[in-house]
C-alpha cells in the first residue's frame, strides 16, 4: 500500500483528487483505490515533552530546580491524538511512505517527527514536494518524487529551533518569575525569544522618544517664477560652506540662514538643467499574511490576530474562498496566470467587484506571476468562489475584497508618471554662485492607481499638474526669486502603530549594528520576502496578542491609529532580560547555526550545548545578583504585604485581580464581576464549543486537572488541560 502523509486536510483532498477524482473519504484518511491512501496531520500531531513529563518535581516551580535539562522526546498532542493514531496506523500498514507535508523546514519536521515517533524513519521513505494546490503543480510534483533523507537537514533545523526556544522559555520564565517573587514582586514574567525581541523593539522606541532632545536647524527654500509656472527648489550646500552646521550637516545658525536667504533673493536665477523621464509603476503585489494584516489594521482597524482568524475562515468550509493564508510570499506560481481569466469571470458576478473586473485585461502579465520567487506557499488570492457571499459576515467580506482587489489590479495597466528633475543656479548680489534642486511630477496614465493611492506599496509622491515642464529650457532666466529660511526641529522616532510594528517585525535586521550578525539575519530570509525578520506568519499575530494580553504592551487610541507603548511591567521585564534576547541578535546567531546544522557542518548537540551554556550563565547571574526591580510599584498590595497580581479581564478587558484564600486561588473582575480559574498565575477563560457556556478548571482529589463545562450536568463537555 502507498501512503501519502500531508500536513493539512485540504492539501490531502487536492492530492487525492489528482491521484483519483473518485476517491472515497474515510475517517481520518482518503482511500484513492488501487491500494493508495492519503492521510494528513492537523498541524503538529506531536509536541516536545515538558520537564514534568520526566520528573513530577518540576510541576512545582522552584529556583532550586534551575537550570532544567530534560530528554528530547515527543508526546501526542492531546487535542489531535485520534488523528495521530490514524496516521501512525496507516504509515505502519504502508509498503511505500511518501511524506507530502509543506516544503519548508516546519513541514519537513512535522513529517519526520512522526516517522521517528513511530520508528519508521529509513532510507526507503520518499518525499513529495507540493507548494501549491493547483492540479498542474501537483501532477508535476508527482513526476519528480525525491528521497526523504535528502531533506533531513531541514528537519534537524526546525527540531533544534523548537528545542532551543522551549529550553530558553521554560528556564527563563521560571527564573524571572520566581526570583522576582523572592524579591517581593509577585508577577508571571513570560520569556520567549521572539516575544522578547518584539518587546525590545517597542521599549527601545519608547525610550528613544522620551530621551529625545529637540534641536533646531534651518532649510533654505526658493520659489522661482518661470514660463512653466512657479517652481520650488531646495538649497544645496556647497562642499565647504562657510556656515555653522550641526552634526548632520544642516545649517544651525538662524542669523546666517536668514542672511543667506536675503542675499539670494536679490540675485539672478538661471535654469541650469532639466531632465524629464517617464516611469511605469507596477501595481502592489498580492498580499502575504503580514501585509494583509497591515492593510486591514490601517484601513479598517481590524487587529492582526483577527485578520488571521478571518482568513482561516475564508479558506475553510463553507467558503473555500481564498488560497493558503499563513504565507510569507507575495508572488504566484506561473500556472495562476492561465487560471486568472476563470477566476476573474467568477469575481465579476459580485456587483462590488464587477466595475473593477471589467477594467481587467488578462493579456497583462504583472511581476506577481513568477514561480522562481514562490516559497513554501504563494500569495493570498481569491479562488473566485462566491456561493456563500450573501451569508458571509461583514468583516469576512471586507478582508475578501482587499484580497480580491490586490489580485484584480495585476491585470490593470501600469501607472505612468512624468518626472522632471531640475537644477537652478543663483548668483547672489555679490556674484557668488549657488545651487537649488527640485522635482515635479504628474500622472500621465493612472492605470492601476485609479483604484487607490498611498497604499503600503506605493511611495507618496507630490503631484503638480499645473507645471508645464515642456516650457522649461536650459539657460532660461527666472523672472523673479523668493528665497526664505525655514526653521525646522529634529523629530523623535514616531510611536509604533500596529502597522509600523508589523513592518519592523519583518525587517528587524536593520537594528543589528554588527555587520556579520546583520548579514546572518538577512541570509535567513534569502528565500522569502522578509528582510531579516523575527517570527513567522503563523506566529507573529499570536506573539503580539500575548504581549497585550499579558499586559506588557498597551494600545492607546482606536485600533487603526493606536499608538503602541510598553506598560510599566513591560519595561520591568525588558530590564530583566538579557540584552541579546531583547535584540534580534539571538535570532541571527541561532539562524546561522541552524543553517550549519542543516548542511551537516556542526552536530546538533554542539548548538544545544551552546544554548544550555547560555541558560546556565543567566541562571547563575540572576541567582548571584538578583534582579534590578523597582523599589516601589504601581501594583496594589494585598493584606499580607505581597504584590497583588492583576491582569486584563478576558471578558470586558478591565482589571481582574488574583485572589488567594486558604482553600482556592481564582480571579475576579472589578468591573463585570466575572470569576475565572487560575492557570499559571493568569485567568483561565474558554467558551464551551458545545453550549457556549464558560468552562473552568476542575481539580479532582488525587487526579489530574481537566477542563469542564460550567453548564454541567446539562452539558458534559470535558477537555484535557
């Protein structure tokens, strides 16, 4: 029997339909006939074991346990164990195993981890590389099946990333939480490599703004009357100006600036150079996840985590309206160009899109269609499926229309601009020559830009349709000159918005000062559209959300324009963390070692030993020196003198307090009076999938805790904790 193992159910269905359009759906797998089976994972069916899985003592947090090291083993994810059992059974029954998970490191690891867990990893296992659900692409992949062992390095790369992140997270979370508690500050301080780097971006920007000292400088600008109209231009400082300049080469003396402007206003101005060119601008590319999240929060105030959730719904039943969503790529396989007319025709059925589709020209092939630039998944585009439009919730429609818009404009003409650069020479009253430069541009053909302007991908331009640049001639003398000095103030870096923070998360390498580390960071993303980013499309939104939920970051203002700043506790956590974790440096170093592991240049144990040494040194440092915690805090104090923990209420977003009695620990909201179970010093909140009542943590005497429905006995829903 041939068994194909896919990563996701929808990929399995697409593969099965190519293998045999008349396949039969079974429980947990697809029977394609001819002794061919296709089964699937549901994300990660396995997870790494926790310390307490090996030693019950680690259930209790204690500084004396640290640093913790434990064996690297897998255990079933309790939420998907039923599917794991099906997968393992079908793999063990197979005569031929073909791993068909996603082609990135995470996908390779998912498949290989299951093989190792089931003791099935050997040289006979094969690898099917599918990065697109298009039938043509799947057929091509089936003609070029590889040996799975050729990709073992990718598995090791992802496996060691997961192990290292887990080791650092477990040890440093317990270290900072228990040490701060011993110093009288009772608070859960969670630590993660990516979370720490994101927190570092925000705290550093916040402190730069606080410490910024405004400085004054002066710009000299001129307005020149010409036959073409009034031209504006900026003064160009000569190589050796006899002026007071600041450290960035700008005029810093107001008297000198005013005297210079006055002397030039009475001089003679002549046009020295005119260069006109036409530019043709391509449309913005289709979205990847982070650019879609940026557009959604900027235009509609939809948070990143909600955009991810919406796209999950759009690509699933009953809509099946878009392609894969958790992608970091904005390009498409070439085959989609041939499929485009059919997709556009289906989109035409929607009245909102019909006018735009009617402008589309399918003979136009934009830069988006480029198989060589497609990574594990292509850009997010509509499938053209509109059957469920009338019942689709409003926010799903909004996101769908954004995705459809960026696809349709690939078939609109390029925008054509006329750009003229000019140089104006001015002789002062004393005959000294000076130079001014300016630019004017106008849109000749709007093309795709008729749909929108000032998108994330389109630079902001100043357009002036009143200047007749064709009337400008070299050597032409200006009729009048008006030169003025303009006082300017240096500006602090702007506060982060959700949109600008998402952009920086994709482009974090620019904050690394060390040239080697910065290049390692950039090398990590050589095959993606990131420029040395941290996190992945699948994790960034949840990491951001956790920073807000844990009250380390806060938003001020409406979602679309909200300013993101650290809370007091966010700054405290930042100051407790190792500097290399709050910078992207650790990600850069690890990425370099992951590449070495993938290529077989260093053994994985060498890297893990380095991680263990880092953890050991941090534990030793904190145990020896303690933490630099504030002597006073805004946190309220309980009757016993300890810090009373507060968190945001999961229901109303107000303040919930952690209450400890002799018999129980729970959380209560001051505002809505809701009560919650305590889980790792945070309020536990979940709605029952069956009856939508609240769920709570139940602690039977002498048995493991589990989650049960508050509506018991009417609802008997339970889940493992």
